């Protein structure tokens, strides 16, 4: 198989026109299904694949793997050469027939490490200190979305193990033939089985809420240890005493004005905390506006109101089983507003709608005191430079040991009674 990305290796990387990258095909003769081979292509626009075919592979209805999600990112300019996220989606066609899509992989050529949430800035710095280029690198992930789940969509009729083995070969060949430093598969639910001697396993800890068939929020709260239960009740009561109420909107009930207010808050939040680019956030207003047109059925918006005015908004996505807390912002600070808007309202929504899991996003030990529990998350990393591979492997092993200790420590701090924790 052969994949190439023509560029002048002696100068700063100049990305070739799309015509140079289209229709690059790879045939893996060892991947056989009913005596037919899967051929791989790299496409640089999501419009090069049928929405119906791609979404058919997305059996979990994950919003971040829908055709519309990538189309929104492309059309709004949130991904593309100017953003440093250059799409190189990998598709697998049965018998090279465009009507028989059986594999889709969101693969990107990255010129920085922002928006990934698995941090490798020190690796890039080490490369630079030794006169080497870390960027560009390959990334298989959901853009700007640190959510655990599938990172390759594979038709149910395929041998998943064999397809994943072939995809590892595709990733490695792209890197090796084009002198890219590395390939990273982030927040993959199958990372442990994907890892091998070439794709090293990296570990982190996130905090997730699980629905234990609760009927009401009080059923969930009843499992807390007494002092923690009182703290949550106090946080919720304080907001009510301030006259702050909450409204949950989803689907068609979310109006364009709601999204405009949210986007103002989103920008304010990023301006306050982010060091990325212009500090206005990874996603622009065009992207959020387009969500209302194409993915409204995946959206859940929590609006905090005071004296008839919206003072805080949390925007989440959902699939068949999970609520994904993604973005939040407010116009003014109120004690405990973030916890209620981003956590308690989401938990109530999951209970009411029988969703099994609430993933509120990365970081934040404060989630422990609000009923979330620690979970190990994993990513895999292929490094082409042999000496750096060895050094990074040692780093990853040591990091995983620290992560295990952190996980055990946080598990001991779970607010549920001990019999629930077991």
C-alpha cells in the first residue's frame, strides 16, 4: 500500500491542494470479508462521503461522529488549515465500491496540540530542544471533544479486530512515509486492545456519573454520606433563595436567541480562562448556529434565569445512553451557579430521561463531592523516532503509576456510602 503527502521537507510545511490528497487508495489484501477486500481512501472533506452511509455506521448515534458534526466544523472554519486541524478522514470501502462504506475514521493532521485534552506539549518541546520537528502529527479523535467512545466506526459485518489491526498499519505508514513524528488515538473506548508494542498506552482519570435506576434526584442524594448530602442540598437551596430558576430546553425548543446568548457567555468564559489563540474559544458562532439547523435533536441546554434574564447556560449533547456536558458560560458570578447548571440539572435530566451516563468533561476533582466517580481513560501513541519512543515509553509507564495512585486515592473519596462504592 502507498500513501503520500507531497511537501518540501526542507522548509516549513506547506499543505498541498486538496487535489493532491484526494483518491489516495490503499488495499490491504489481508483484510478479507466474504472473499472481498476493504480498500482505504483518505478524503479531505466530509462531503466526499454520503451522510446516510456514514451515519449508518454510527449505531450508538454519537453526535460527535455524525456527518453533520464534521460538516458544521468544516463550513464554519473551526477545522481546516487556518485552525491547525486539517481533515484527512480515512474511509474503508468494500470492493472499492463507494456505495459500500464499512469504515470511517476521523483522522487529522495537526500543527499544534490545542483542543486535544491529552497533553503532549512537553514532548513537542523536547523535540524542538533537540532540533527535531514534532509537528505535523496525526490525530485520531473527536475535535475539541474529550469524550470516551469509539474512535473508528466499523460496520457490524466486519471483523473488528482485523480492521483495527489494518488501521494501525495505515496510521504507521502515513507517518513513516511522510516523516511525521507521531500518531495519537485519544479517548478510545477500545484503547487497551488497540495498544501494542508500537502504540503505547497512556492513562488519565476523569469523573463520570452513573444512573443506578434512580426515580428522582432525592433517590440519588439519599446514597450520599450525611455531610456530603447536606452540602449538596445547601448548594441547591442557596440558588433558590437568590431567586435563580432553571429551564431545560432541547431539540426544536432551543431558539436562535438562546444560542446567541449562550455564545456570548461561552466567549466570556474562554476569554477569562483560555490561553488559546484569541481566547474566544475553539468554536465560533457560525458553528453553534448551524448546530440548531442540523443537530438540534442531540442538544440539551440548561438556562439559569434571574429576574427574567438568562444569567448562565450549559450546552450538552446526548446519544442513546449518555449526556455529554460540553460548554458553559455565565454573565455574572453567583455562588454554586456552575455546579447547579453544569452538574445537578444534568443529573436530573439523565434520571428523567433514563440516560445511563453523564460525562461532564475533563478535570475537576470538585465533581467527586457532587456524585461523580473516577474512571480511568486511555489513549494510544505511536512515535516514529526510536530514541524518543523509548524515552516517551518510560515517561508513560511512570505516568501510569502515578495515575493509578491518583485513581485509588479519589476512589476512596467517593461520596457514596461504602456499600454503594463496592
